[in-house]
C-alpha cells in the first residue's frame, strides 16, 4: 500500500440549463452560499441588471432517492433501484450571450475537489456555441481562416483563480481592477461558432 491518500471518487452529476423557477432559485442559492456567506460579498450585488438577459447552468450531483418513509437505517444501496435518483444542486455558472460574458461560477466547498468547475466551464462554452447567431451578435466577428465566426467570451476572474481560467484557454486582458471590493482580472477567450 502506498503512502498517498486515494483521491475521492467523483459523484455522478448532471449539468442542465436552469429552465424552471425552481432551478433558477437553486442557482441563486448556490451563488449566495459562495459569494455572500463564504466570501462576504453583499447580497444586493448578487442579482444585477444582467439577470433577466442571462441563462444559468446548474450542476447537480445525483444520489439514490430515499424511500417515501425513511424510518429505517438501511443503506442507500438497499433502496428500490427503479426509483429515480434525487439531485442535489452544488454548482452554477451564468452566461450573458449578448455581451459574451461568463460570470458567477460557483461550486459548494465540499465539492471543489472533483473538477466540477472545469465541467461547468466546458458546458458553458458549449452552451455559447449552441446559441443562435443573432443572440451573439455583439461579441462575434468573422473567423480569420475558413468558415464561421469567432465569438469572444469574457469573464472577470478573482485573482486567486486566474490560473484556473488560464488552463482553460482564457488570457488576461487589461490591468487588474477592483470589483465589489475585491481584485479582479478581465480574461477573454475566442471560440469558433457556426455562422
């Protein structure tokens, strides 16, 4: 047996567009937990003018559903295999297509070890590629080589996570700046989309 600890196994998960009021609220709840409770930002700044024109992706881990009357100490593996799994919302990211902005990436603390931030960022890039060209018009230009268009994604990164975004292909643009009392860096990434 080696002296290194085994990495915990990543729980099964699903990423979906928050298309119902309940899912939108789950995204907001995750954001409040991270940005307000954990990091101390003002709750009033969490909902801004971009909320109505943005879409959010919700990442939930799936777990076996409890029985209708959970009075037993049986383990979850003894539950009805036909019961649909329950979902626990643990992460979110927001996308504003008209300006190409990704924001509000948040993963609950107990789940940050599983690479869910990267999964959400890959999903939001795919979500951007699937938008209608007219929705993205403010942030597109013709590709230099070949067919199609280039869509510029941008985000405002808190300074400690700049390396995370850099590994995903984002690059710094402009100087560091203050946003809500914390140092941030604008970062950009161009992705090809169909025209």
